[in-house]
C-alpha cells in the first residue's frame, strides 16, 4: 500500500512540475511578445535590422551571397519594425492585445 501511495505522490509532483514549466514558458512568451509590440521593442527590432544590414555590407567584402542574405533579413526586420508588425506573435501562438 505504501509503495502505491509513494508512486501516486511522485506522479502528482511530476504533473505539477510539468504544469509549472509550461506556465513559465507561456508567461515568458507573453511577456516577450508584449515587449516586442511596445515602442522599446519596436526600436530594438529596428536597431537589430540596421545592425544586420551593416554586417551584411561589411560581409560583402568577403562573400556576396552571405551579404545579400544577411542584408535582406536586416531589411525585412527593419521594414516590419517600421510598419509595427511583429511576426513572432503568430509563430509563438500568442495573441497580443
């Protein structure tokens, strides 16, 4: 009887820990999307896009293909930031209010 009780308790603790981990991940995703949709997040995305464009230009001295890809990603990130669109929301399945 005691072994069954211990197994039951361990199963409940395991389920609780899993729920807690899932809740932590869900809250993190919500906070991340909320930040990215704020003005500070928009500015951060814009800066990241511009940094990628500069890295792409500098990389152009070494390889053209890599430079074009990195610069294109930077341009997309910058344009999305300026148009106030965050593609991470649907990818993370988090609805921003």
